[in-house]
C-alpha cells in the first residue's frame, strides 16, 4: 500500500476514493490526524495530512515519529511526501515541481529517532542517499507520463520554522549547496529510513525564497495560496499515474 503525506496545500487528496478513516494510537503519541484509507486508480492508498486536517500543527510541533510509525503499522510499504518549499536556485520559480535527491538538516530539538531506549545498543542508519532511488525514479517516470514537468534532483534545506527565513539565512543555505528550503523534510525522511520504509518527496515551489526575485523585500502570502492551488492539481495527476504504474 502507498502512503501519501500531504503538506501545506494538500490537506486532502481529492482523487482518493475514500473507504474508511482510522484513528491510530502509537507508542510515540498521537499522529497528526486520522488515517484516510481508499483507492486511487484502483491502487490502495493511505493518506495523512502532516499539519492536521485543519492545518493547525506547525512544522516544529508535528509528531513525525507517530506519523511514520502509524503509516507503517497500517500496512504502508512506501511513502510519498508532498511538501511546499521556497525556491533558492534562480531557475526554480513558483509552481515548479522538484523531486529532491539530498537533504541538509538545520532543524533542532525534534524527536528524530525511534532508538532512544538506553537499555539497547545505539542504532545507526546509513543516510548517504536519504531518498529511495527506485521510488524517486518511479515518481519522475509518472510525472513524465502524466505530462508534468518535474526536476530530477535538488538539495532540500530543512529549517526549523514556523517563521520563514531571513534573506541572509537564504544566502547561507545557497552557499551550503541548497536548492530549495522547507520545514518538514526532517526528521521525517530519517524516521522512514529507520523503519526501512522507502521514502521519496514531491516538493512544490510555492514562492521565491527570501531575498530572491519578487521576494526581495517580502514574501507575498496571497500569491503562495494561488500557486499551491494550481500546482497541487499537477501533484494529483502525478499520484494518479504513480498508482496506475503500481498495479500488477
């Protein structure tokens, strides 16, 4: 079963033929909301809104451990994350879609591992390639078939939030090699790796990052909403195609 975690702009999956909803209890607390089970193009899908179905949970307060654990417990075999980001690189304009291949983690204080039991040995995971290569390839092929432009690769800078970044901070991220910036990529990706869940992301550029292009002086939130409404239609087309490709 495919799990989809929806971020800002995707609090529900309009193309999901809903069958049931289930509240899942986890050893790590409450997930962001009930899991929604259904089908897309005949493929079994479970959907979870990362920020809650009322968009009420800020990035630094999302219970990432509970979310990923709940999805695996419900039977998910792979996870697609959908997230809105700021475009740092000059060619990443609002509305662009990126399938990132790397992450730089600037977050702090988040519960970032399942292995905190002091009675057990320390557990390390290999995180050289944070996104699953096969799932990334499937996403890119699905986008191509659906007629949606998706950039193959990008470095995602995960910042703490909930405030947006200063122009100086974006300059620093660019020097560090980041192409896009968001607030939810970590520890989500690492937790999925700990549970051996293949994980990949669709990042939708909602705005130019602070200090860039039309965000040179300020970021205009009304434009972000309009951009995301249009872009999420393309995301749904990619997910439709991905589910068709997943059928036997």
